[in-house]
């Protein structure tokens, strides 16, 4: 289920020690889901929200072979899921990170490469490469661009 996938990704974030109240974050994410589905089509879901009790943007990533129903705009199940949570008080960084992930996933080539990951090492190598390229592209710009690093996880979502 969508809820099972979200809880699984939240557990990954809890294991980092940067999220302590999974129930609160889950509630905040589900409240956002009720406003509008975060299934954006092409097999992608980017559930996201702002929540109390964290100090930085956090992202967990997982693949769900066969997909999960995220009520995507194209009606297809999502097999690529990025969960993004941000501090309540920092709207700008939340939107920047969401835009960075969305931009990454606009490329069919990137989506295909992501679907072919066979390990968390594959995921980290790819996201590190993307992060470095993004940083180089923005060296001359002022301000920090949020990085796209996370952890690959095969999702059960039961």
C-alpha cells in the first residue's frame, strides 16, 4: 500500500537518527497527500511535506517493482518513490529540493537508469554523480543548491 511504502521510507530516515517521531511525520505527509496526490506520472511518486522536529531536508528513495497505486495523474502505478521531508519553517529549501528531484526525473534516461539499480551502491553512485554535476553547474550562482543524495531501498510496502 501507499501507506506501507511511506512507513518503510520513514523507517529509513528514522535509522539516520534525524527523525524521531515517525507518527508525526507520517501524519504530515498523509495530510499533504489528501490535498493532492504526489503521483506525478511516468511511474513516479514524490510524497513530500513539511514537518516539525527536523532541521534539514531529508530524502529517502525506493523502488517498488510492479509499482504501487499513488493515484498518479496518468493512472499508472509508481515504481520510483522519493519521500522528501523538510523543516516547517523553511519553504524555500523545500521547494528547491523538490524542484531538483523533479528535474532529475524529467529525463527518461534518468528514470530508466534508476529502474535498473540493483543495489544501494548503484543508487548512491548515480545520485552522487548527479549531485556533483549539479554543484558544478551552479558554482557561479549565489546560494546553495540542495543536493540529491539518499538511500536506495527495494520497497515491500505491505
